[in-house]
C-alpha cells in the first residue's frame, strides 16, 4: 500500500508538471502505469465500482471511451461475458495495444479496439447500452461534440457514466459536466461520491420520453 501511495503521488506530480507546460492532452504512454493502478483513496474511481454503478449485465454492449491501457476495459469485458461486447476507444495506438495484450492474456475475445479522436467525427456510429468516461473528459478539446457522439451512440434509455477525481490535473467539476451533458440531451440519473471524487450517471431519454 505504501509503495502504491508513493507511486500515485509521484505520478500526480509528473502529470501536473506535464500539463502545465502543454495544452490538454491524453496521459502519455510512458505514464500508463499511473492509470493502470486502482487508486486506494477513491472508491468511485475503481473499476469494480464503475461496473456496479452502471449495472452491467451479461450480454450488454458497452463503450469505454479513452480506455487507456484497459484498467476498466477488462473488468467490463468480464462483466458482459461472451455474448456481450466492449468497444474500447482511445486516441493512442500504444494504449490500445497494451489493453489488447491484457485481453489476450485473460483469453477475452469480446472487445473491439478502435483508435479514434472523440469529438472529431471519427467515431463509427454503433448502438450501445452503456458508456464510460473515466478521468477522460478533460483531455478532450471538443467536449460538447464528444458527448454528442456518445449520446448518438447510446440506445434510448442508455446510460453514460462520467468519473472524475480531483487528483487528476484535468479534473472536471460536476457542474460543468452536468451543463455539457444536459446541452446534448442527457438527463442526470445518479450521482455518487463528492466533489473530490465522483461518478455521475446520465441517461439518454427513451423514445417514449421524447
């Protein structure tokens, strides 16, 4: 636990320095170990918690946006089972390759790996029941356009879960996330945690709701 704590602190300092010198960009591949570690301090950021909050069930189709090295992708894949599908999206090829190696090691064959930039019209239109953005929204320049793409990819009644942790140098406040999500048509469904570490789930209205 002490080693993990030290690594997290060191990694956070490095990320802060990195982002203070450049524009908002994804976590570089050489820092992948930082986003691969389950944070011992923030429950809402843990992959098992995210799977539970989204009510993931076997057979579901789920999109992991900004999947990185697959910390959340792999548990999602295990949760949806062989009859389900996880679409893992990331802008960095090396991150996708890292996640794919993990999937192969666990003999998981229900993941589609897609290299794309969110908000740039590169995401192929597909219908999923759940979507996740874990410490990713702040790395996307065109946030509203990206959320609009997610909205269009979700089935009516589908749920998007946005997770944010204040230790992340590109942390997004709940109010801003809510404003963006509401602007593209989402309705807030559930909120978990506090301003320091939270997950907020938004739902796409069903066709009956309009």
